[in-house]
C-alpha cells in the first residue's frame, strides 16, 4: 500500500498533493463567508462552478469595502490562495505597510513564520531556527489581528509551535478579525476560533470569543469561521487534472525505472501484509492499542 501524502523527493518535499486547490477554494470561500456575514453579497458555492477561472470571475465582480486581509503561509496552500487574491486584482502590501497604513481599497499581506512569531529572547535568527526550536518562540500575530478584517489560514502547524492566536487573544478588545477562512483546519489548535471542521453543505459557523461557544456566524459578536476540511472536492475537475499531471510526471516513471530515485520506496507503507520499517511507528494502531 502506498499513501499519496508520503510520495516525496529525496528532501522530503511532496511530489503529488491537493494543497494548491485547497488554497484556491478556501480563499474563495473566505470571501463568500465575508459577504454572507455582513449581508454584502452572495457568491455561488464553489462546487456550483466549473473551474478556477469561473471562481476568479465571480470574485472580480465584487465591490469590497476597504478591508485588510492577512494570509499565513508560503507553501502550496497559501500560494493557491494568493492566486485568487492576485486574480481578482487585489493589491498586495508589505508587512510594514499593512500594519501602519490605511488604504482606500482592499489589500492583503502574505506572511510567513518569522512575521507572526518571535523569539522569546528577542533575537532574530532564521526560519530553520524556528523549525528546530519552536519552543523558543511566541506568537506575534496580534499585531496583524489588530488591523485585519479577514484571516485566511494556510500555514503548516508543527508540533511544539506556538498557537497563532489563543482564546484569550480573541477576547481582546484589540482583536479586529471578524472572518476566518481556516484552510489548515487544525481543530482546537493554533487558530482558536476553529472549534470543529465544517462541511461543503454547511461551510460556516460562528465562534463567540466571550463565551468560547459556537453561535450563528451572523451574530454581531461572532467570528465567522469557514473550516471545510475537504476543500479540493469543491473543484473536482481542476484538482483531479492537477493531481493526475503531477502523478504522471513524478510517480509513474518510478514503476518503469526500478524506482531509481526511491519515490516508491519512501511511500510504501505495507509489504507482504506488514508495515514497512519507515512506517513501523503505526504498529500500535494495527495492534489496536
């Protein structure tokens, strides 16, 4: 048995993935949620449209207020979301501009781990230090939460990393974000308002920061949350074609060249009815422990 999520190159980078499509649909759904939350506009569901081009076409029709959007992450998912923001012609700003300036148009900023985390000792090192020593960092996201209206969460959250914003943060009078499109969808984790995943059929719910309970997302005190955990399913044509192209390019040749680059070996989870050594850590699950 091979798992597509474990098909990687020699450096551990995934070769086939749906992340870009999660970002594309998630960003679209974020705007759809914003429109419904404030009764500004009503976009069709992504699943009702044919492809990414049609999603962007719908977004280009919007007349948005002068909102600020913060986008976390710099990987496949986040860059998929960025495609949508750029496709609709939204202006991208620097971190400094986003935090300090006012604009007469909607704008967004794409931030990475060292933008929304900082070392406890104040030192500025590099991203590798963050990944190696996440316990030495605390979140610095509140400086964005004070000025942003919509948050599109596309980050990777590693073990030991600081929460991006906590339930306590969300209670702060300075916390301005009213819509969260949590594409990463880690339940009860780094994004405090994500208390459960949602569904394509019912994509939105509300989180009341004061009571820490789920409420109607249109409630005036609620943060509107979109936390669908199978977003690429809303864009099946594009997602299937993209996945198939990657599979044909990176994986199928391994079946005919004796797997010279180890693509199949790294992804093989079981062989002859047993877990391979690489996945032996799953033995307790197999044994029902």
